[in-house]
């Protein structure tokens, strides 16, 4: 879910251009140039993905778990699954970046294992996000260029090399995570709620109830829900519904029809899915499916929340 898809309705005049992209069952990559203004208001969001952002230029700030990261050329930010974050554009200067998303839920690939190793454990807690200055990750730029070259190649044999360079990027970051403290980092305030969010992401498509979740963590329903609301600003079931819609929207962008996307995302009643989708995105599932079908998977990148 690219952040330009998470603009609030009628917010700003965000524009972007995708230079190269690649996608398989384990991860997706894009090299993009975006331009907006400080009037662009993005949704605070999270997803079941590891998100890596390597900036080439621009003037933007990410806020992750209450920590602000000002992105500068050559800096790198990595965000763990389920961690809330939001993008702020500071000026009308265009910003260019490489983005790697590694799928989290159900992903048993070596790439997912490497992504996990990139998030160090400090004390007894795994961090929610890490930021490295350009000096700390100077060796990453060459690897990103290699990914870009392979992803934009017309030769399929070259394209098929893209995952290997993505692994090299994550392996390099994994070594860095074990040998050097990040320039900045964030750690969630509540370890129990971090674990609950991970559990929800892994069981997003399953028919789960608040009682089942509370029982799993040996908490009362009321206490569990109250603690979760304090941590995220929404109830547990609101959180589940919101992330199911984001997941369904990604499936629609991949060309899956609305009924199947609803089922895969955990909605067993299409009318409930339709109402929730429209309430959260401001559009209908068929609207998004038609855009994806007519313009390809990049078509959803023009949508606004």
C-alpha cells in the first residue's frame, strides 16, 4: 500500500511518477518521484508488511510511534509490520526514493527472515522502526541501483535477478543491526499491544472475535479493548476491519474481483464488506477494480483516501 494511496479525500495535489517497479509473492519494489505540498494530509496507517524507504532527495518527515524522522538524501528508514506511521511533506520540493515492501503474514521466505533480522532487539524489546543516516548506510546506494537496473530491464532474465539484490540490501541491514546502533529508532510503549497487533495481522483473514483475542492473551475483553484503544486510537475490531479493507484493496489492485477479495480479506458477507469499504476508502470496490483492470496495477496509485 503506497503512501500516495493514503491521501485523505480532496487533500492536496499529490503527483508521482514510477520509474521502475517489481513484484512477486514475497515483496514489492518501486523507484518513484513524488511531488506534493504541505497541504497533502496522509492517513495514519499500518500494514502487515516490512517497509523500507531509501531516500535520494526531497524534504519529508515520517512520524513512527511518535518519533519523527526527517529524511535526507542517502538516509534509510525501515518500519516493522503493524507499527502506525504517517508521512508529512514539508515543502513543494519533489522527493525521490526506493521503496521495498516485504510481506509479513504467512511469508516464510528467506527475504522475510532477513527483514526480521533488520529490526534489532534493544533491551528486551524489538524496535518498531530504525533510521540510519547517509553515513551509516553508504554501501546501500549501489545495491539499490542494481535493484533499479534489474527491475526496469526488458530482459526477463535481468528482471529475475531483482529479488537477489533485494536480499543483499536486507542482509547488509541485518549485519548493521547486529553491529551498530541505529541513528534513531522507535519502540512501542506497550509490549502486550505490540504482540496483539502481530497476532491480528497473522489472523487477519480468519473469523476472530474480541473474546477469542482476549482469551488468547489472558485478558478480559474490556481491559484488552481499552488498552488497545489507548495504544492505537481505535478498538480492536475497528482495527481488524480497517486492515482487512486495506488488504482487500491490495487484492483489488492485483486484479482480483471484489467478491473474492472480500472473502480473502475475512468478510463473509459482501454487503458488510461493501459498506465498510465505502466508509473507509470513500469509493466502492467495483470502482477500484475497474481502475485496476483498465490501467493495470499502477492504476490504484491515482486513488485518494
